[in-house]
C-alpha cells in the first residue's frame, strides 16, 4: 500500500499486532494509563513524551555543535 485515503477497521487490524493497556497511575494526582501498541512487522515503537522532546530541544539549542550532521 502506498496511498491510503481512508483508515478502515480492516486496515487498522492489519497494521496493529496487539495493544496492551496497563494499570492506571494516580501517583501525581492525575490519572495516567500506559498503552503499548505493537505494530505488525515493526514491534513496539517508543515515542518520546512531551517533556523528553522539550529536554532534547533544549540540549540541542545549548550545544548545537554536538548535533550537526553532514549528508
């Protein structure tokens, strides 16, 4: 498939191997539930949290010379 115009239940079922829903966490005063999605032929992809992205951006801004890539 190279062009997907509509996300159908059949397509979602073919892309996702399984979904794991963990117990909720109320330690910070808010209720969080961790959900792991395992994709077919890829496995689980670990997406960074918003805080991790912001910390990474700050590190790049502080030390841009360490993150320069030449193609």
